[in-house]
């Protein structure tokens, strides 16, 4: 059995295809994160107070 360059190329191609078929696949899955936030009236009162203070300090703001 003689090994011609074409036959060696074919054997190399078959070996490369076989090796690439065994390549492992890595998958990363991230679960969604749920964030619960509670805003109460205290936050709004503080913001309203800060806005009133800004308007007193800068009457030409609006």
C-alpha cells in the first residue's frame, strides 16, 4: 500500500474533522435577579423639603 500525498491529505482531513467533533462546549447561564424595593412617603417628604429649600435659596431657578 503506497501512501500518496492525496491519500495523506485525505487521512489528515478525516483526522481534523474527527478531532473538531470532540470539541467541548461551555455554556454559561445566569438566572435573573429580582430586586424588591419599597419607597414610602418619607422619601417624597424629604425630596419636597429639599426642593423647597432650593427654591428659597434660588428664587430665580424657575
